């Protein structure tokens, strides 16, 4: 017989091979090991099935996050709270962030580097009011979630409703919900730059906030928007210039007046009223709300509130010389003009393109190009107002950012591109920054 | 025990001492030194735990003077020479009243093959028996069965006159690397005691040497709490080796130079079995983890093991209470069950397969082989 | 996850395994070096390929390497025994015409190691994380203890024929001193490499490549080139001389050693396997070969499994560090995918290693591995030059000289691992020896 190990000829009754010392009796068949190896297929397919079906990270509530979740990979589901913001270095976006609210708390979501690039390429950019499902590494100390892969972000964006500019301007705080997704059509007539983004006025009526994040990521083309009639998408947000205090009691005007005696001397807040009349001498405006009227004494700045404005009032209800009125004179009292505004989504639609018409007619919201001489100019803190003599008539030009005008002097010959708006019934050409509008001095 | 088990036993001892010292000195002085200032004091336990064997096999072995050396080669095998030399040495020790040492050299054939021969002392019939065995290969010592010599050439006997006291009474095999040696000590009254590898487990495996090494702790850390801790770590780490060895049969010479004989062991473990090694190592590793956790707990209050028995004591417990109760719970939950269950399973398998427990004689033989294997491992 | 992604994942694992098995056949070439090369390309092309697929491909390469390194280590390494005290078991098997049997034993060990990873590591997730939490502040003395044990546990190898104690000491200590010299020189090399970026900065993540190739690859290639080759005819058996107990014992010892190495920083498979074989009181060639296979697989592949293990995320081994340059493991799903990839690549690699061994065993006595060794030497030198430029070549030649010491003096080769062990240990213990070598 042959030794099963070394293959040499050995005596038939051997128990141990004399050449290689291998045992002839106690042996393991290689075939058995093959079967064990093949049984790995079961494990492999188990893991494959687990990876395919299972392995989905369960949703965590933000209020349950704690120190033990530090550096854990967790999944959150909620609404984007507010608009995203970015950190930039050398005009490059280094970090993109937004706040997520799932009803139990908020967490800051952070994206860095390549993930931001992939996000823009896949056009998966979160906006205010979006419902997002997100997986990432939780950092306890900064209460933030690092998104490492754009595939871990899914955005469900609700259907946008159409609103007309006229309605939205008149709308009361309760007419819409904060974060409601809408779209409006209009022309950009004014652009103001802030650290958080750009506030664009549409048709001189309605403000749209374009977060700086979208501008820095080049997903919004302001110059294209500036020279078009555009459909703007976004989420509504009620903007209150002054933050109301909790110590002031919110009242309904008819209730207040019917129980006037019991409210005497209390601090009250009327969230929404319309100015119907004003008296600059007595520093009083008369406001109308829910079918009742009341005079409001405004110690400072009564001139800003003209009839037709919608205001929010916070003040003391007093009886002044026999008439019940609201006195806005205390340190925390105010009259402000709250309004709905739109926080822009990262997308918009160009409805029609407009081009600059040389010496065109002064039709509202049309783009005109003008060449003429400066006969007068006046500088304000940020802006600039010009009178230009061209085509044998004078034009009023308003430059929103005075940095756009260089080497300007009386008598300069200038080229002006801008949009026609009406101010106090007079047409004027508005030169907006960040668009194709220009104010260029050709000769001094 | 294998060197690794000794090393771990030393480390475990060191962790116990460090935890106790940390309790004794308070303010977490010791724990701070170890965790924050990265002191390496615990390594001392492991180093001194393995040191007795290191001293023996690296130094003491070479200091042994051989009176006779038996050196054969494959072409000149002579069992009679071996038997005669040993018998002569026994009688010489008795007559000249001094220690006589005989070195039995190995027979190398190729890099991997050695000729094995065995030596046996028949104390009843006062005979030395030598058998030339087969050629074996490597550490596994598998015999090539065609290489056996015919019995008449392989077997030889020689008789001696003195009364031999040989604690082992077992067959000694001489095969790979360096061979073993025997020392014969005259004990008067025609009595001669034989010691296998006499340089081993003598002065290096002694309580006295442990005490002598301990002041190294002060040399490293000065007379500070750390110095005292190191003192105890070194001494007890060194003793842990002697203690674990003492669970076997051979024993060690505990108090040289006051004593010269090995004190017999406790005879708890039969032979240096794989199981005994694995269980000791398992126990040691788990105890080290426990003590490290205890240090962490003292320092930062984080108890990662959080044993369940602690909840019976309420919230306000002292560190000592925490330590003792946790350790008891840990022993019962994590250390004992795996050992017991695996031991029962193995015992059951052995019973079914009919594997017998070793007799004391066989166990001695196995231990002897193991110890001597340590020289060549 | 889509079904297409799942199939893509399987495809990439297999592609990786194919590439890995082809490269692993070359003696002396370590898969980590090749992976470093791949990573360099991936950094520039990271937009094209999903990082998870890249990870799976690298895992396929690693698993097939952990199996197939057996082939060159048995068939293409030098069986020159003139200077050795004791033959490596694998060489003894080869000399007895049982090379294939040795390969099967190692592959069986590797298979058991793979089972340990995909079956038991997930089960011991909780205990592992507890142990990690407990010991993570104590690594300095644990690794120090590993070093101390490595240095203290080596016993002199001599034949006991000495004239006087001094001569005996000299004979016995020859190998020990050679080992200590290797350890000392390797650690100095390591300290210099860790403290000073000698290679070009953009390839700095591969700064250890040159010393490691020098210590392990080129030195053994040189040994192969200078030694005589006489490989006997090999037999291809249908069964192996072993018992289930031997295999079980070897698998347990090897897997624990590999896990120990994968769990602790700076400890590698050689050191871990060596300590485990002592801890489990291992005897015999068969269980040694099995444990060798198991410890390698558990060390290399287990490190990746621990990297993806949900609660642990330990970053151990060059592959985990390389992957971490472009990828952070996150979800349980990724862990499932990785385990699936390991299992698939494992099946492929197991049958591949058996097939390749059968193929080679029939022809081995006709092959002259010296040509192969020369080719690999060329590849390795080119790789080092490409990755680390001429500075790397200088380090490599120094490391080769150090790596030849244990080969020529028969001391333990694992002493070379001091190149990683010592600098990391010093770093953890807060000891800075860099100043001694004028590094700052």
C-alpha cells in the first residue's frame, strides 16, 4: 500500500508511515473540509440578505440623544428648520449646515468637503420646510450630526402652492403657516446683501430671502434671475421686525374695548391691525382690527406708519383724557410692520427672459439701457441717487449699492442698465447689485 | 507551567498589588501614576514572574560543572556506556562524598532528525537501564519506525551499589537540542539522591532571591509610594512563579542557601497539561481585566463591568465594598462557569474515549519532560 | 440599498479576490504594499467609484492574500537547512513530499479563522467593547508587557557541549544576542521612520513601506536566491494526517492569537500567534500549521471586521488605516456587507489555494523559483522607488541588512516587528527617544 501522505510504498499493516511518520489510521478527509468551506455560502448569503433587507438604522428621536450616542451612527427624520448656511474660506464653501427639527428638539446637520460637491451634483439641497431623512455620525458636544455620504440624505419636498403677490402682501399671520411651501411670480426690483443672504424685493412689494448658501454653491444664478420674469419657490416665514414679549397679553380689539375697565393699565399686544388714519401733531395713529378702531399714541417714529400699513402693536392700554388708547411709550413697547416673506428654495423657474432695451420706454419692471451725463448725484450711507440727462430729458437713477459706481462725478458720461420702478408715482431706473445691471463711467 | 502562564501570573499579581496599594495610599496616587503618567510598574510583575526560569535556562544551566559527559554519535551507539557512566557516578558520589554530575548529550543526525535514547533508574534492583530509541523528527518527536535498533543492541543495564533516592522514578528521554544532566548527592548511610537537571528550580526559584530582587523597586522609584508598590510587585511577582510551580510535583528549593533540597510540590495539577495552562491563563487574563477596571473606577468612577450584585448594597458603598463584591460576582459569573463547563465537557469526552488519568509516576515523567522541554522550547 | 448595488458589491469582492490571489502568489510581496498603490489611484478617481465598493474590493484582496500567502511561503521559500537548529514545520512537510498537505492544513486553519470572524466576532461585540473601554487607557503597559515577554521568553538554543560556563554562555547566547540585535536595530529604524518623514510628503501614509519590505521581503528573497534548491516530488493526498482535536486546538489558539493582535495596536500576527501558542501550550506540527493559518486570517481580516464592528470601530492594521483615509464606517448595513464580502472572498480563496497548490505540487520540481524571486525583487524595488522615491530605497537597503540578521543567525524573525512595536509603545508611554538620534 501507499502512504496517503507522502505517497511512498509502505507495508500493508503499517499504522504509521516509516518515511514521513504520518498516521495512517487517524486522518481527516479533505472532502470534509471542502464541505465545511462550502457551508460558508450560507453565512455569506445570510449576511447578503441582512444587508439587503435589514441593517436600516432605526429613527432616533432628538430628545433621546445623549452622551452615549456620541460618535454613533444615527438616523433622524424631521423638518428643516430655517434656512441652510455655509462657512466659506477663500470663496470656497468648506461647510454646509442646516438645522433639523423633529418636533422633540433640534440638531445641526453638518456637511464638509466632497460631500457638499456631491450634494450639488446630485441636486439634493435641503431647503426650509423640507422633510428630510438623514443618517450620520452624531457629535454630542456640538449637538450636531455629520453627514458623510450624500446617499444618506433623502429630501421629501412638499408640493408648492401658488400665491398671488397681492394676497400675500395683505395676508394676516394666521392666513398661512410658517414653512408652508409656495411659489410666486414676479420681477426682482431690489437686492440687498446681508451676511446670511440676499433680500430681494419682488415687484416692489414682497421680500424673498435667498440664503447665502445657495448663492455660494452656485445653485442660484442671481444675474439670470435679475433679467427675467421668474417663478420663485420657497417656504413662507412670518417676519416680525420686533420680537414680541411674553409679558404682554395678546388681545382681540373688540373684546378689549367691551371690557375696557378691566384692562385698564395692562400691557397688551395687538398682533395684526391696519392703520386707517394718522395725526402727526398728536403723534397718534388710528388702527382697525376685527371691526373695531382704537387710537394708538406712538412716542417715537409715528411718521413711518402711513394709512394702509399693517402693524403689530405692543403697548399699555390706558385712558387718556377720557378716551381709551394704546400708549406705545414704554421701553419694550413698539409698533412694527410684520409681514410674510419667502425663504427661497434652491430652485426657481425662468418664465420669460427680458433684455435691456436701449433708451426704452419707462414701462414698469422693464429693463432699459441709457447713456447720458450725470447732472446731479447724492450719496446715502449705502446707496446713491443720480439725475442723468439723456435723450433731452432727465432721468432719476437709484443705485442700490454705491460701490457699483466708480469715478463718478458731476458731468460724467455714464452707461446705465437697470430696471424701471415707480417711486412716489415717478419712474426711476434702479441699478441692482449682483445682476447684469451696470453703472459705468465712460469718460470723466 | 509554560513561561507565558508565569508571565501572566506575575502580571496578575502586580495588578492586585497596585489596586491594593492604590487603596492603601489613597488619593489615587498609584492609579494616577499608571494611567496619567504612564508608569510601567505593572510590567515588573510579568518580568519578575518569568525571571526564575530565565535565570535558570539562560545562566544557571551554563554554570553547572559536569564530571562526566556522555557523547555518542549515530554511527557509534553504545547504550552500555550510558548505563555504566551513570552507575559509576552514583557509586562515586557515595564513595567520595561529593556531588557528581553526569551530562547526557543528544545525538543529532540532521537539522531535523535526532536519535532518541532513554535512561531509567531501577531503584529496587539498583540498576541503570538505557535504551536506544528510534530516530525522531523535530519538536513533534514523531518516531521513524524503521529506525529502531534490534533489542539486543539497543538495551543495556548496569548496576550500582548505593541506595538511590530518585524522586521521579520515571523514564528520561534524551532527544532534541541540548541533553539533560543528573546530579547525585551523597546523603550518608550509603544513600545517594539523584536530581534531574539539578540547576533548575534551585536558587533561582527561591523565596530568598525574591526578597533580594525586591529593593530594585526603590532603585526605580525611590522611597515613594510607587517605590514601595514596586517593591511588593517585584517580590510577589517573583514568588508567584514559585507558587504556581509548587502546584506541580517537582517543587523548588525555597530558602537557599539555608536549604539545599527541593521541597516537594502540592501535587495538585497532574502534569503540565494544556488544560492547566489554558485555565490559568484564562483566569489571569480575566483578573487583569477586572483589576484594570478597578483602577479605572477609582480614577474616573467609570465601572464598565458594572456587576449586578452591587445593586443589593444600595448606592452608598465604599471602594473596598465595591471591589470585594464585584470580584465575587465576577468570579461567579465570568470566571468559574466557562472553566467548569469546559472541564465537564472534556472530562466527559475523556471518559467516553477511555482516556485514563495519569498515575503519579507517569505524571512525574510528564512534568520532567515538560520542564526539560522548557530548556529547549 | 438596491439589488444592483448588492450584485456590484459581490462583483467587486470577486474582482479584488482575483487581483489579490494573482499578487499573493509572488513570494515576498505583501498585499498591504499593493493596497497602498491602489489607494493612491483611488484618491484621484474617488468620484467615479462608490467608496463602499472600493472597500469591498480591498477586502477581497486582503482575504485572498491571507489564504494564498501560504503558496509562496511553502513552495517558493528556501528549504536550505544547513544552518538551522530546527526546521519550520512547513519546510519539513515539503521535504517529506507533503507540501500539499501542509497547504491544506494551513488553509483549514485559515478557514476556521474566517468562521471565527464572521460567526463569533459579531456575537462577542458587547464583551469586546467592554474590554476595549477598560484597557484603552492601559495600552502602554500592555504593549510594554508584550515586548518584555518577547524578549524574555527566548531560550538559548545550543547542544549543551561546552567546555566552561563562559563558552556555554557564548554558544547559547549567540541566537539570543542576534535576536536582541535585530530587535534593537529594528526599533531604531522604526523610531527614525516614525519621527521623521524621510519619504516624500505626499506619500507619507506609506512611510512604513520601505522598512517593512526591507525587513521581511527583500531579506527573505535574498536568502532564497543564495540557498540551494532541492525540492522532492510532491504527493497529492486525499486525506490529511490530523485529528479534529488537533485542528480544533490549532484553530482556537490561532484565532485567539490573531484576535489579540487585531485588537491591540502595534501587535502583529507573528507576535500574537507566538504568544497564543504559548498560552495554549501548543504541541505538534499539525496544530501549529492550523494555528498559523488561523492567526494570519484573524489578524488581517479580523482587523477589518473590528473596524466595521458597529460599537467598536477599532482602526487596526494598514488596510483599516488606508480605508479610513477616504471612508468612515458607519452603519450595521456596511458591517453586514463587509462580512458577506469576507465570506465570499473566503470561499473563493480557500478553493483557489487548494487548486493552486495541487497545480504547483505536480510541477514544483521542474520550477526554479530563483527566477520568480528575481522578478519579485525587481517588482518590490520598483514599487518602493515609485512610492517612496530614492530615500525609500536607502531605508529599504538598511532594513534588508537588519532583516538578514535573524535569517543568518537563526534567531526569531518576529524581532523585526520591533520596527512598529517599539515606536508605538514609546509614543504611548510618553517616552521620546527621538532626541537621541538627533531628530529634533
